[in-house]
C-alpha cells in the first residue's frame, strides 16, 4: 500500500483504488494532506506488465480456441489485477520517467 511522501500517512486500500481511477491526470491526491503524489516508475512498469497479463488470454486463444471463455478469463484476471493493484502501488513526490 502506498505511503504519502509528504505526510507519511499510509493510504487505505479503498483510497488507493479510488485514486487510481481518476482519469484526469496521473497524480494521486493524498486523502490526508491533499498533496499530489505520483506513482513511481516501478509502479508504472508493474501496471504495464499487469495489463499485458490481462490481455494474455487473447494470445492463448490464438493457439487454443477458447471462444467466449477468453472474455471470462480476461475479466477474471482484470478484476483480480485491479483488486491487488493498491498493494503494489508506491508513490513519490515527483513524477518519475519510466525510462
Ligand atoms: Zn499526505
């Protein structure tokens, strides 16, 4: 779970998840001090790998035709990724470049 680098408060799972869904910008707002916090480069890389993993049943479908099961598996992986993502999120005061 992320810890705010401004006030060092540990964010709750629900708060982190809520923040991750704000489409407006990449910054997450600390629910305790309202400071802008940015996901670290490692967090961004991890979420990229997780989205690739979510899409992996599509590749599997090319080898073993699974039909509608592909969608079901993708949904299951996608939902579990969303549920575990707050545990893997780390934030920093500055926006980090992936490279
Ligand atoms: Zn804070």
